[in-house]
C-alpha cells in the first residue's frame, strides 16, 4: 500500500471528498489498516455486505464507532440476544404501514414550512426546512408533545459537531448531551410530558416491568431522537445538492414526479448520510492475505460499497432511473436501519413539496457539517425566483 493512501475519518478534507479515497482503497487496499487509529477498513461491496450480514464474526456489542459502545446503551451497539429484545420493543412503530399513516401530516408540515417563507427568495434549506421535518416527525412518533419547543435539534447539532482532527465531542457537545439525557429522563418519568399510548410511555413501561433496564430505556429514546434527526435532514440536503448539480436529472423528475422515490434511493447510494459504521472482530479472519485479529476494529464503508465499480455500472453518475436495489445506504443485516421506511417517507415528501414550490433554484452557499460518521450539510443557502 502506498504511504500516501490514508483514510482518516476525522479529516475535514476527507469529509469534503471521500470518493477518491474510496476508489483507491477498493483498488489498492481492499483490506486497509490505519496504524495511527488502529482499525481495518473494508471498502468493496461484497466484503461490506458479507461482514454486515455476519454479526457473529463482526459484532456491534463493542461499539460501532471508535469511541466504544454507547452509554447509555443503544440497540445499534448491542448483539443478540439483547439487540433482539430492544429492537422488538419498538419495531412495530417503524413498519412501512405504521409510518404511512403520517403521510398527510408530513406533507402538511412541509407545505407549512415553505409557506412560512412568504416572499423571501433566499433561505437556508437545512435550518429552515430539512432539519425541522425529521425533528417534528420523530416527536410525533415518540409521542412528545413539545418536541419542537425544546430545541432538541440544536442540542444534537452541538453534540455531533467535531473540531478538525478529532473524533470526540467538544466540551460544549458533552454539555448538550447531558442536557438531552436529563430531558429524556424527565420525559420517561413525567406522565404529563408524553401522550397516552405513546412510544415513550411504552418504553417507560417496559423499563418498569424490567423487560429492559432504565439506562436502556433512556438510550432507546436518545437513539431514536438522534438517528431519526441527523440522517434524514442530511438525506434531504444531499438530494437537493445532487439535483442541483445534475440539471438533466432534475428535469426528468419535474417531468415525472413518480421518480422522486427512486431519486431518494439513488441519493442513499450516491451520497448517503451514513458513510460507515465500525464492527469488532470476534475471531481471527483473513482477507486479501492479511489477518484481522480477534478484538480488532473493522470499518465497514457503506458509501464505498455503494460506489463499487464491481457492483454498479457507472457508479459515479447520479442517475434517478437506476436500479438502486441492493444499496447499503441503510446498512445491511440485523442492524439494517430501523427507521428506513420513515426516512424514505419523510425525504420523499420533503423533496416533492420542495420541487413543487421551487422547480428552479440555485445554491448560493453551502457549509458541510463535520461529525463522526455522518455526511451532509449544516447550511445550504437557496436562492429561488418563484
Ligand atoms: C436517511 C436517513 C437514515 C440513514 C441513512 C440511516 C442509516 C442507518 C444505518 C446505515 C444503520 C445501520 C448501522 C449499523 O449497521 O451499524 C442504521 C441503523 C439504525 N437506524 Fe437509521 N438511518 C436513517 C434514518 C433513521 C430514522 C428516521 C430512524 C428513526 C428512528 C433511524 C433509526 C435507526 C436505528 C434505531 C438503528 C439501529 C438498528 C439496529 O441496531 O438494529 N434511522 N441507520
């Protein structure tokens, strides 16, 4: 491996354009070792899909980031049987059928947010649109009446931000996390704070009945809030950017809005909000003549798998008519994104409503957000004439 091939997930330059790195990794080092940060990386589609499906050999229980398992515990960093207990508890609330009931409300919310802009021709489509949708929607799903008021999304933005060259939250970020956890504890303890028969109440009841522990209940609400918010907002932003850069694709969609659902899938493949997750090897494994030892960290590069020329024709072309089946933008295997149906619904409607109002738009300023494992924008200033 040439020494100039460095995969550093903390680097702002890498956040800007990871795709050249991925291409070289797939070609030159399909099993790559980062000596400084002590992790392996798999970048080819077959390898990422295979390791994601094999949770016994590549487990999540020791954490899915370089920081170790989440505290309080979350299903994403648990293995069976605990993972099964946690996921089963909330699974039904996230089926396509359950979330489909929210379609009209989501559409109403998206329209309302754009109507609120009045005659303005310039706005930030992240903080004034894309970020407000998932926050409100996950609050409805959880049954928190004041989800919009607590400015939870600002706490999350602070918690997720990383300064250059670090993978740890800032002191301000940790303070925001503590505030969020205190708020969640309050929600679980105060019957007035959530609706009867709501998901938060069900999670609280499961803790009182000792089906799950109290830290698991807090971790569950925290994860549902954070996972549903950050990624969906980025998916909408990344889709808007991709369509801005590919006017011919935008024209296709404007001519046939039924393509929007697949444009969202293509965005998940082409520029998905969750580029990677880590696993830990539970036994020795050999790939490409090199040995992964038990206990080693292994990065699964979903975003690289989704651009693998061995799997996708013309992988670097954004094509809203492509057969996107099999992309790993929501992961793969037992941890396949629990909120996939909800994210698809929200993103599709947010994009439909946006394009209906603004067939023509320009992006006049963009600012990338810098987090541990999410890819997307914290600011996208849009200029429109309509
Ligand atoms: C575009 C939006 C989203 C993307 C790209 C995304 C991506 C992912 C990915 C890649 C994983 C797998 C992690 C792994 O294998 O270690 C995952 C898991 C998960 N996602 Fe999402 N997600 C999105 C939206 C949501 C939403 C709206 C929710 C709603 C609550 C959600 C909740 C979860 C949960 C709970 C898990 C853990 C599942 C498990 O461990 O069994 N996600 N997501």
